[in-house]
C-alpha cells in the first residue's frame, strides 16, 4: 500500500496513487485550494480555449510545469493531448512519465473537464 483511493478509501499502489495525484493536480485551478493557493495548474482555464496550435502548446506547458512542481515522484517525458473531445469541454492527456524511485516508465491517462474522472 502506498496511498488511499480518493473515491473508495481503499488502499492503492504507487502507480495508481501517482495517477490520482496527477489528475488532482491538473484538474485543480490555481488559486482555489485553501491554505495552498499556488497548488494546481492552469489546465482548467485552457479546456474551453480554441484548440489551435498555441493552445496545444499552452496545455503541454501548463501540464508539465504543474507536474514538475507538485509531483516529485515522476519526471514527465512526453505529453500528448487527445483533442477528439475538446469541443465537448473535455481534455484528455496521455503522459509518458519516468518513476523516479525505480527509473521505470509508465503511461498515465488523465481527463480534465466535464465528464472527466479528474
């Protein structure tokens, strides 16, 4: 056991805890967490932006910066936005990360916005 599932309260392993943590970081707008106003990311503000090249770059930068700051157990190697559902107010990301304690790679999928799990 490494952590607790936020939905069920059950024990979860390291990778699931990291997925949960990344989802929480990326779905929390900066300035909304009491006593930790700088926690979160700019991603929630970008979900409804026009999905042009500049916004995609902003999404990648906002995600990488927030994860680098708030999740020390991983290093982001690649972020790939899935733009299929962007018009519906949902943003899906596939992240290729390196787990720092074991030096192994893992894929993490996160959905932000309406209907997302994060």
